[in-house]
């Protein structure tokens, strides 16, 4: 909403213009949305309808917008607009659709109480439309997560760490603390991809030493994954490891220092991870061993002064939109 060209949005007939709607992509200034929302009840009916249309459009664009609106705590106000609107009105339909999308990411205790109270009519019957909203919110099981709208990355260091583990490592996106018998009860996945990179591969995880990249796990526009390190000039592509879109996925990368019979790198998707790791080393997706590479272990610089972990990609051409729930780098290869 920092784009002042959107002022045309409120001109008659402009809210449905593809040229104007193209500017409604990602909310970058949540404070502007908050000001607009606080003024909503004082708007003329035409302007209020256009504003609700804009919010409905924004929630359909990406998960990040839904999370932003959820954090603004507008669910209670949306519910009141929905209940006060005439049946079968355009305003009512837009408010209901936006409310359902916002509630997918959770709701506060006070908002949940208000919604449940509204689901019961004065004659003790259930309000069918509010009940539908409640059911939709109950089906939404989003863990606490970080949303990346590229270019975006996290970079942090650990005191005393200046090199990769000399024994190999396991990089896991998922819950490392659970026991094997609990895996079947977990949500299926912990990395959510909404939009793959448009042109070039993009970094998911990297380990840098003195600002030089030692290793990196990357995703390509077709969803395939690749591994780069200083041990080889060209990246190694996992041809069978493809990330799914629009669902949580658990991925695990295991890298051995050496392996006489098996590949030194394998890619695992998750829930069978602990069973597969006993006989494999490599890349897993959702617990299933997907791919392996024979890959030399990178040599650590002997004069390194610092090291950092990097999640995401902040290069100017990065375009991926994704979410990360949990991420671990374990200093032993699990397998």
C-alpha cells in the first residue's frame, strides 16, 4: 500500500482494472493497511466495498498477505461487517471469504470467543454461515513459521564456530526433537513453497566462512534441488528430488566425509527419516530417500576467522516465496 498509483483504485470502475490490480501484490507497509482499516466504518458504502474488494484480492495473492492481516487482528471487525451486511450481498460475500482466509493462520482467544458466540443464534440454533467459518478455521493447522518473500534471508553466527563439522553433518528442515514413534503423528512437512524461483536457482541454506560460500542447498524453478560446495566446480543436481508446492514438506540433507560403498550425499523427504538413515546417507523428502551423490567433503579453511549460517536468498534476482517452520544443522551424519 506504499504505491500511490493505487489512488486510482477508488475511482469509479477502476477497482476491476487489471492494470490497477497488478499493483496489489504483497503488503509491504502493514501500518498503511491498519490506517485504512480503522477508517473503514467511516467510509461511504462505495469506498467500503472497494476496500473489502482490495483485501479479498490481497488475501488471494499470497500467504504472506494473509499472515499480515491476521497479525493486524482484524478478524473481529471482519466478522461484525459480515454479520451486519445484508444476506447475499457482495459486501457479505467478500467479508466472509476474507475472514476465512485470515483465520486459516490462527486466531486469538478473544477473537475465537467472539466467533463461537456469534455462531449461536438467540433461539439457540446454529448460524450456518458462521459455523462454516469456524469449521474452516479449525482445519487450518499452520505451525509458527517465518515467511520469506524474496529477496529475503536470515544470517546468523554461532560463537566459536568457524568451520563445518569434520565428521559430516545433517541439515534438517523439520522437528529433530521428536522420537521415532511420534513421527506418524506429526504434520507431514515443515517447509512450504508458494512460488518457485522464476529464472535462476535460489539458496535455501548455506554455510559461509569469511563471506565465502562453503556449501549451499538450492532450489530451481522446476522445484528440483541441487547442492553446491567448494569441493566441486559445478553443482550437483538431485534429479528425483522435487519439492511440492502449497504443502508443508520435511527435507533432510546428510553429508558424510567419506563413504566407501554408498553415496556421500543423500536427500531424504521426512517421516521415514530415522528408518532410512540406518542404511543410507543423503537426501530425504518426507522421510523417503530420494537421491544420492558421490561428492567430496569440502575442506575447511585453516585461517578462517568467522562463519555464518544463511537461510534464504537476498540477491536482487531472487523471486521465491516460501515459509520455514524449523531448521537444524546437526554436527553428525544421521545414518
